[in-house]
C-alpha cells in the first residue's frame, strides 16, 4: 500500500470540523479513527460505525497520525 496514502485521504479545512484533520470529503476526524483503533475496533467495525469510510481512509488516517508523531517534538510525560 502507498506509504503516503494519507496525503490523498486526510485534509484540513478551517470550515470542516473546526480545522481538525479529517478524512477528505467527510467530517470524520482522524482522532476519531485512531481512538476507535485504540479501543480495539477492527477496520470492518470502524466502517460499520462510519459507513462513509473505506479501508484506505482508515489506513490513511493511521499513516497521518504516525507521520505527525514522527515529525513533532515529543515531550516526556513525566513520572
């Protein structure tokens, strides 16, 4: 699968979901998809919950999240 699929699947528009990164053509935020994966939902379960999404949308959202984490300076959580 295209490692830069997220560039085709994720967009940020000021007038869509308050400028939060969303799947292009939808109002489904990347954070929602990542949260679903974190809760243990499978791709088919996510698509059942959000039928406007495709498998490639989910992969693109996860690629975008990984890219953001890779490129941002992360601070220790403390402890």
